[in-house]
C-alpha cells in the first residue's frame, strides 16, 4: 500500500504537473515540491522520535512524496533544457542516469544502516536531502524557462498541446508506447528474480546481492553511455536494449536464479544508455514552452505499465510457476524487440552528428 501510494500520484498528476511546469515559474514549482516533501518526511521523523507512527500517516507521507515527485520531475526537465546547451543535453542526461544508478545501488544499503541506528534516522536524512535540494535550486541563477507569452488557453487545451506534440513525433510516440510495455516486463522480471531466489533457498542478503548486481550494471552502463551515444543513433540504442530482455528466456531452459540474474545484468547495463539517448533526443527536439507537458505525457504513458508488470508477474508466479512466468515475460520482450527492429520511427531517428537538424528552436 505504501509503494502504491508513492507511485499512484505520478500516474495521476504527471499531465497536470507538466502543464504547470510550462505555465508557471519552474523554479517555484521545484522549490514548493521540495519544501512539501521536506515537511512531511520531517514530520514523520518527529512522530517516530516520539514513539510509533500510525500506518495511515506513513501512507499519507508516501502520497505527498509521490505527488511532489510528479510535479518536480517535469519542471526539472524544463530546467535542464534551459540550463544546458543543446549539444550537451545527451551528456547531461547521461550524468543524470549515472546519479540515479548510484542512488539505486547505494540507497538501500545506506537506508538499512540508518534504520539500524534508529527508526527515525532515515527520515531525518531524507528531509535534510530535500532541504539541500531546495537550497541548490535557489542558488542557480540561470532562468529555468524562456520569456513566455501569456497563455489564455484552458488547462485541458494546454495538456492537449503536449499530447499532440508527442503523437506527432513518430520517435517519441513509438518510444512512449514501447516503454509502457517494457516497463511492465522489467518490473515483472525484477519481482520474479526475488521470488525465484527465495524459492531456490537464497538468503535475503544473497537475493539483495543479485538485485545490487543489477544496479551495478546500470551504473556501468551510465558510465559507458557517452561512447554509445557518440557512435549510435537513439533508435539503434533502444533496439539494442530491447534485444537484451528476451535473454531472460534462458531461464526457461536452465531454471537457475543465477542464469536469470546474468541475463538481467545485461539488461541493466543497457537501460541507462537508452534512457540518456532518449531523454537527450526528447529535450533537443521539444520547444521550451512544451518541455514539461511532453515529459508529463511520456511519464504518464510509461508509468501505466508499472503496476501491470508487478501485478501480472505476481499472479503468474502464484498460478503457473517461475518458468512459465519468465517465459511469458521473455515472449513479450521478444515481441517488443521485433516491433522496435521493424519500426521506421526508430530506424530513421537521426544519428548524434545530425541531431541539430531536429533541434527545436529555443
């Protein structure tokens, strides 16, 4: 319930948040989001210092935290588009992926250590991190958006403009649809990795090590992304990642958790390379006035597949077992790989050296 409360606002509010990021001051949106998240996590820490927190309070904090992220993310995309010169957008997106991979790898370990010190300590540190983020944003002097003309359109019309832009761009449209399904495959496979590991007698620490290996592969991939982006077009990079996910089907022939983990490590290496290429391309071709809305549209489309992947994999694992579940996910991944390979939208996306041909006017 807590995890659902954290992710549900992202799907519910991303379109609205994208419109807000393009209509109001992006820095103000980011500051408000950080302030709200700092306040609720700090309040939870205070409650825990005084005793135990009601479960409903934890769910409420997760809802506020997820809502804050939903509004922060599209505003941050617009800020990145405004602060970073177009030729460096891919590198900036790659640096962001490296940061995220580092957090995914180190965060659970640090969280566990802090929780061991005291139940309130992780939330104190979390609240402090939002305060640091807020202060960093306030210290940036570069404007987070171009000078805008007043918009008289309704909220519905503004959101519709973002949807129409994504739908009119074959590459962005295809990426959003493929990612929504690929996200389901990825989350379902991660859940299966944990369940299979426990089912084959691995301890929690050993299962955690397998998940950490996936995170380490993502970190290595983020570091390798500049080389890949210099040599390959964004569509080619995405297709190469798509062909890593069917490798999980090897588990059907050799049902050992380490076989599944090895296949998923290859997927983890490819993920940040794809994300940095796609995000850099998206920011380069999107006009500043639409950056937040386009990010919101893509986030909403992609997040829709997340609960379906975890829920569907859980039902299959309970009903038909691990081999059939992994087989179904690998078959779905194979279909996505064939789709991506045959898609003209991916095949004809510009190479890095020609990206300026589609760069949006600032």
